[in-house]
C-alpha cells in the first residue's frame, strides 16, 4: 500500500500554495497509509555557509529554547528556530557537517530528521489528516515538497521508521514497495561509512543514493544505479535542493501517476491525489514508464 505525493512549483504563485496542495494530496492518500505520515519541504534556503537542521524529540517537554542557546554558544552566532508539534527546525550560522557532529555528541537524545540549506522534514505516527493538522502544513509555502502516507509492512510503526528518509544534505527519499536485498546492501554501505537510524528498507535506498552521489554520480546516474543494485519492487520519489525525481522498478507493479501544467509537476500513487490540485483539469497526465528516471530541477542562473 502506502501513498506517495509530490509537487514541484514552477512559479511563485504555485509555491505559495504548495503546503495547501500537498495537504490535500495526503488526505486523498490517507487510506493507503493510515499508520504514519511525513513530508519534506524545500523552502526559505539559508545563506551559503549556514545550515538548516530539523530535529525530532520523543520528549514532549523538551526545551527547544535551551537547544537554541547551546547552538548559539557552540557556533558563536544567533540561531533562529521554529517549532511544529514534536519537531523543531534551526537556522545555524555554521556548515551542516559541523552542526550535525555537534548534535550527535551533545544532544544524542534528539533525532536528526534532515540537514542542508533548504530542506525541512516532519514526520509522525498517526493518520495523515491528524499529521497535517498538528503540523499546520497547509499554511506553508515551498518551492517543492514530497510526502508519504505509510502502511507499515516491513518495520515498526514509529516516528523514526516513517518516511521521508534523509541521509544526505538536502536529499530525501520516499518509497512505495519492498526491497529484498536491503540487509546485504546496508552492510556494504556501512563499510563505506554510511550510517542508518532504522532497519527500514527505504532508508537503505536513501543511503544508497547518498553514497553514489558522494562518489561523484549525478542524481539521474545514481537513480539509474538502483536498477542494477536494488532488488525488489519500488516507486521512488526523491527530493533535492533544486527539484525532484521519480523512478519505478523495471516491472513497475506499484501504481504511480504524474501530471504537468505550466505551473507545476506532480507525482502521486493515485490520480485522485492529483485531481485536488488547482489547475489539474488542464494537466497532461501520464503513467511513468518502468526503469526510466524522470527529473525536474532548477538550473542556477
């Protein structure tokens, strides 16, 4: 089961409605994944040299202001933050690698959801409608977003096991399907220095992409490598700082549909989740082909 939803805006007006649109899409896919939900939003990029980190706390009484003060002292500068339900996102005047290392050493009880310059990841147990309400997603603008509604079949229902998974800066992945060789691949990637927070097979796919891109592959090349190195069936939607990509396995037994207008591109597990986006009636709609990488990325001027 599970549901995938994603939207990429082509202009400012559409970007202002991305939160609202992705919330509507998640509602439509709620019965495909009632166990938990999550979203990666790409928004409000911080300046070069700074970083944005999203953290989750299992303790509802966590004092996020104390974390702000500690980060400010550690990196000798002002730290901005925003809180959404059990998560908080921080803008820190330091490179992401230094911030994540500091957090691992000094705040190991906080779970790192994402790091980069523009990505924010929020995910939680419970029905997608409740998730959207708690995290007030409809009010957010973003250049693009990828979301997931989960029906747990391969691992436990926890916040950490929910999608999206992020294993690289501004990189995330959501997955509908099942991988059969994820344990073997996890061991290989660990030898290459890739770390994992869960036993979820989808996190292995995210770690694989990060490793390939760290070794010099572009996003399209890294995704093409999945066709050789990942066994199983899958539809992947992948987010980067500049856009998103979609890949289905060579058999393509998991459903997927895409649509494009002059204002946006969207991916969903079922068309009903695209039909709720304003302008969907004018979209070109198609089923993504098996074993073909689809990408939409902004090119720097």
